[in-house]
C-alpha cells in the first residue's frame, strides 16, 4: 500500500512539473504585453494564424506576423499557432489545402519558427460553419 501511494504521489508531482501555461491571442499583442505574461509564468504563446473570414473565403490573420515578432522579442521561444478554417455553408471558402498553404507560406516567408499548428473548429453564427466537416490534406506544413 505504501509503495502504491509513493508511486502515485511521484506521478502527481511530475505531472505538475510538466504543466505549461500558455497565452492565446487572436488580436494584436504588443512586446510589452508578451513580456508581462512571460514574467507571470506563461511559457508558450499561441497566436491565431488564420481567420475563417467567410466573406473572403479565409485569410491569414492580419496580426499574426506582428504578434509573432513581438512574442519573440519579448523572449518567447515556444510559439504555436492555430488555424480557424473557413468552412461556412453558402460561402465561397478556399479549399483546406489552399488555406493551409496560405498559412504555411506566411510562416516560411517570414522565417517563423512555429512549434505546432492547431486546428480550431468553432461554431460561428456569422459564418454558419459546419463544425462536423471532414477533411484530409497530404501537404506537409514544415
């Protein structure tokens, strides 16, 4: 019994040791704001890289590159992004491959070091998106 509790407490403590706090942004964030969050113990910045923007078929977030540069300048080394795809019914959305290509070209042309790209499906009444959509892509992002 004692051995089980010791192993369990060791597992719980090691789980807390690997806890990562991240700041998530979709709007413009200044270097000072990133520096402030870094000082509060946040070690990862997750920046919206792509907007659903149903009216234009999807687009790279206008604040993505500047926020990335501000996060780097503030000292963040673990930066990730997320893709909020355009998939609304009745909209002329770009294909998923085109949306991912737009995002990956922006990352490459700005020499951004992005650790991971997340896909963020959200229900948006303005876009009437179908959050249960199925997609596949064979393109490599890196």
